């Protein structure tokens, strides 16, 4: 299974949503997010996001909350991550590191602070990325 890397520098916020749309066309069916900051309490920054994502929640005991990935939930993600998949907001409470799953396995894992994502692909996925004109690299920025 090939692994390729996606760099924030190659994607505007709008272009990063094309990557999410590509994941959907390749069978992605769930996503997760990292909520950083103080614990969840009603009437805090998390409450609004929790309410928007509630209709899509699928609890996965070993991995925390996951949500169904659909066109509708992707639209919610666009509201939550206003600067695209690589949204990096250095504030006390932030939502970052979106991970997109296909059949229970990670397809796209974003490391927000690194400005990089990893795609775990099948061979036909690599060809599909190329046809879609979505930039990727065969090495990490850190290597």
C-alpha cells in the first residue's frame, strides 16, 4: 500500500477541500478531529461544534468520536475548519488534525502543526490523485 504526503504549501484552503472531495469519491466514510484545550463543557466553544456534528456521530470506543463522512458532514467541516483541512489556530481551544477513514482505516491523516498530511493509498488511488491534479510527494517534508 503506497504512502504519499501532501504539503500545506501546495494547497490553498479552497484546494484542500478538493482533497476531501477526492477522499469521498474514493470511498471515505468517516472522519475524526482533535479537540485541544480545556475539557468539554456546555456553553463553550466546543458546544456549537458538537451540536453541528451531532447528527453524524458514530462512537468508536477505541478511537474516540468519529463522524460519518457525507456531502452534508463535509459542508459542516468547511464551517468548522474555516481555513481548510490544514487550519492551524494557535489559540487555547482549537480543532485540528482531521483524519479521514475508509472502511475503518486511515486514508488521510493531517498533522496540522506540521503543515503536512499522509495519504495511505491503494495503487489505483495514486493514479486517481494524478488524474485529479492533486499535488502530492513521495517523501515527508521532515525527511
